[in-house]
């Protein structure tokens, strides 16, 4: 057996400031999102103006033309064609809320109770609002509830038809963020990010979920027994083999040797299947059957955040 050589690199943990504390958890129920939307609007406005310049034919630094002018909502004249920038807000009448939950617990049925409410929260009473720095209006016209979400920062071309209603003719999305150049460094350590392992603590389930993910098959056990005589390994075991350079790809092996830290992201622990929190001992048990745990040169580290029981 060939022993793999891994790079020996220095490491400093600087993620302390991102760890959730008891104060963060308490603040989560009181936090308002206005400052988030305001910051997003300030950052995206230049890119929306750039997109509007291309789509609507605006020019010069004033972003004006004979037909189109960028304005704030409070400066609009009635039926004036204009270009406005702000944040979308969805108003859902059947949106779940604390007061509705209390009413259900107390068996209080509201006057507008709908027996189909549990089937869908969408209704014909829903509408869209649009907010810029100083004013809020309702939206109508060429815009759909299905193509936007609360918090979307967009530009709208249209006209104000009532004091509180804006008629949309066209949506102007911000231009894509400029892509940073890919790093050209071919040597030195790297950080690997992985997700979708769906570990359950049971080897058979892990193999089954990996097979279903790859081939989109529901009854995986029957298919594997009927059509495959080869050994099918789980995604976790496949990852372990790659990290230990046991796969037959020279380029991948050279990259695997440079992995200094690994960050495990979402959909990696199948909490919904086993219905309990994984302890550190259980996580160790999951890794004990693979060669990964025996690699003396590999420093494996789980970085877990917000693992909630379903």
C-alpha cells in the first residue's frame, strides 16, 4: 500500500467572530431587516442604473432621456413615465404567524377562515408592494407574484396611476456582479467545501441515499441488488478515498494532497431520517469505518452550524 504524502501547512483559525452566541440567538427574534434592505439597495443601485441605461436607452451621468428619467417615488407626477429603484415586498394574506397559531390553539376561528388554507397559502388577496428610500406603493401591471420575492432589489419602468399604486411596464434587474478572476496559484494549501453527504449513521442508508442522489431512483435497494454486482460505496466513502489519494486520477490526487482543511456544508446530516441530534461520539462512529480516520497526516474537522431537529 502506497502511503500518501500530504502537505504540511500552518493553520490559524480566524472564524471565531462568525460563531453564534446566546446573544445572537436572542437577537434573532427582535432583528429588523430594514438596514439589510437599505444596504442592499445602496449597493445594487449602480448596477440597476447600468442595466436601465442599456435596456431603456438612458445615457450620460444624469441617467435621463426624453422619455425616461430615474426618480424617487415621492417626486413622480401622475401618469408620468419614469424609472424607479427599490425593494419588493410580498404581502401574503394567509402567511403563517404567531397570532394565527395562538388562535388555532385556542380554537378561535376567524371570520375569513378558509378550510383550504392548509392546502395552500396562496390566495387572490395577495399583492406586491414596492419601497424606495422614502415611500411605499402597491404594484400592478406587468409583474407577477411568481417572479419576485420579498427583498428583491429591482428597477421598475412604468407610471404612477394612483397616489399609492404604480403600474409596471418592465422590470429591470441588476447587472451580474463582475466575476473575480480565478486564482492562478497552482501550489500551496487549499480549503475544500463539500455538501450533500446525508449521513444517517447507518452504512446501508448512506449507500442508498448516495445511489438515489446519483441516479434518481426511489427504491434503491431492489435496483442495486438486481442490476449491480459491484460494491456500491457511499458518498462519504468516495470522498474519503479521494482525500487519501486512492482514486486513479493524477490531477485529482495532486489537488487532494493540497487539501489542508475541509468545511462540511448543508444536507450532510440526514436529521429528518434519524430524528435526533448527532453527538460528537456518533459523528466519530460514522467516520470510524473509513480509511479517513486512520490517515495520520489528515486533519479532518467538522464545522457545524445550526443543526436543528426536524
